[in-house]
C-alpha cells in the first residue's frame, strides 16, 4: 500500500513543481496568466511578484513530499512519514482554501488537491 500511496504522492509533487513553474517562471506568458483568470498582460505584470512568491510555497511542498518519500524508504522512516503527511495535508488544505478565494476556483482546487488527498489517505493505511 505504501508503494501505491507513493505514486500519488510523487504525482502530487510533480504537479506542485509544475504550479511553481507557472507561478514563478512563466507567470507573464499569456497562456499562464489566462489560466489563472487574469484579464491582461498588465495584470500579470502587476501580480508577478506575488505569484513568484506563491510559486515557491508550492515548490517547498513538493520538495517536502519528495524528501519524505526518500526518508520513508531509506530511513529514518518516521521522519519520512511525518514529512509526507505534513506536505500532502498542506497541499490539500491549500486546495480547500483556494475554493474560498473566489468564484470559479473549484476545478483548480480539485486539480491541486485530489492527488495529495489520495496519497495522504493511502499512506495512512500503509
């Protein structure tokens, strides 16, 4: 069961690295800012610093999950389990908070929160 959970946790980490790239590296690209619901290049430029910072939060969650997987399977197992559970729970709670940030965010929240939630639940029963 830990192996199956690890697949979902790793996929959640990859997704959060992708979100980091969109927010911190690609924010001013039209396809990116449109995906986030901005109306113009000017809005993207105005919010660029905020997105850059926010992207790093997603990266840190991904790194925590990946380090947790390495520690869980390579030792110390308890430290790995703690990092995995903290990182995936944080990813999921961030998705819940996203639904409160404005209309039309449910799809994004489901995308962001489903993989870590499945990984968290499966890991609890591993």
